[in-house]
């Protein structure tokens, strides 16, 4: 009989959907690269496929979803058991060697199914701090129980790893750090700066600030608007803020806030974009004023584009941005300090360029996509090398 060392390892990756977001884009980058003669990847989306699914399939990674009819999706009492039934059937049919879950909902449902079906290798990746647990005490208890059933827990920042270690307590569960990775080559040949600026109607000589984050309250857009209002008279004229990301609800409120602060004419709401690298390379600084984070790909992408980043000291952001060297780190929920940091860089082009160059080199040296993929491969193979009868059950 073929062993896990001689046959292709079957890995089932579970996530809520492949809508555009940091984790989802991370998976679309790494999963096609993970597949080789040793590893075969399949993705199960427990809610719906999402906009990124076709591209992932084009790159050779199958994407499956429950395909539930609308009347079941609209009824929570029916949707959860129907999804669980689909997952049980899928796992029983595919018999994966490893189930790897991303994000809380997939961990709860996928973790339960893979545990009770005794999937040999079970992995959970957490990519944000555990603030969400405060709203869901019962599900938090389930998470803690599942931790003890996993063969490996993965975090993408030291801050997340520390939380996981606290949660597992005395349980002997391996915990591993796998940093995000960026394909820096994507930023080597961007669209000409003047061309991109003309397309989005930004003056060629404008001081351009960019935030790449879906419009979600905890991303801190409201703080950023207040910060820019507080230093508007210190910024070079003309100046613009580009807001790139999907609206998850607060857009109209943010537009009203900008109007009341008399800065609406400086703000450009671009919505979702596929030309992120070009936009970043046409900007002068990047900002991420989040109230909570894991290890942000948006920050890494800004650094890869040679931008000095202004970020809040949450999650792993300060692990990415070396304060004073590759950007500036300020406290969260402090618009005045955020504004001061932006103004400091706005008036010092030489410092911006120096920080941006160091940031680019830091990404290449420490956050390469190749290293990230190799770390995942090593994690999978370390489970596959464990004799089946000794795997966690």
C-alpha cells in the first residue's frame, strides 16, 4: 500500500468564501504554488464560491461549495445543518489527509466535521486577533475545545501566536508561525505614475495618500478622515486620499463625515480594484489605521511598492513596519497622532523615499512568497510524516 510519503497528499482547505479580502487573496496566491507532486489542494467554501474562485480554478485549484438553494440560505436554522451535512459528505467522499481551516466560521464547522470523521491531519490558521470571541462566548468555548483536537495551529504574527498559546494552556498542541508572503515581482513594472493618476483623475503633482482596506468600521477609515482634517493645512497642495476597497456598509456615513469636515473634495472612493500594484506605485504614502489586525497583506503590498507606511500599533502591524525606518507606527484610536505622522512624511520627500526603499528591501528579505509557500509545505509534510496510528484523534 502507498504511504503518505510516496503518494500525493490530499489537502482540503476550508474558508467561508473567496470574496475579495486579505485572507482570500493570500490563499489565491499561495495555493496554486503549494501544489506539486507531493501535495494536491482542493478548496471548500462553506458559504458561497466568491469572486476569486474562477481565478483560483484557472490556476488549477478546484473550488467546491454547498450549492444550497436560496430558501435554505435565508433560514439560519436550516443553513447550518445543511452545510454540516454537505461537509460531512464531502470529507467522507474525498477522504483528505489534511483539513486546513481559515477564519472562525470555517474552523467551527470544518473543525467539528474533520474531528468527528477523524481526518488524520487537522490544521487551523488564525489570521486576526481574537476580539471576535467577545461577541460569541459559546462558539469561543467550541474553539477552545477544537484547539485540543488539532494537529497544528498556525498564526501569521507573533501577537496571534501569543494569544493561541494562552488559549491552549497546558494542551500539547503544536503552534507555528507562518508569515505572510508577497510576490515583489508584481511591483517591478507598474503602469506609469502619470498614466494611472490621469485615469483616476488625480493631479500629477498631488501628494497622494492611499488606504487599501474594505470599508469595515474596525479598519479605521473614520479615524483617518479626522486625522486628515486635523492636518489639512499642513499637507502639500494639492493632496488626495485614495480609498480602495469594498463597501461593507459605512460608505455613505464616511462620505457625510468627509463633507462635514470640509475635506470631501480631497477624497476619492475607488471601491474594489484589481490594479492594486499600479495604484500603490502611483502613491506617495500608504496608511492603515486599523483598530485590530492580524498581519496585513495590504501593509506588505504597500511596502513592496516602495511606500513608507503609517500604521496603528495593533496585531502584527508593528512586526511589519519598523517604526522610524520603514514607516511610522502610532497608537490606534488616536487621530491626532495619526495626522501628525502623515504630516511629518508629507513635508519630507527624501525621508519618504528612503523609508520606502528600506521597506521594499525588508519585504524581499523577510516576507517573500517563496518562503511562505515553503513553510506551508513543511507544515503539511510534517503532519504527513506522522504515522497514522499516532495522529491526534
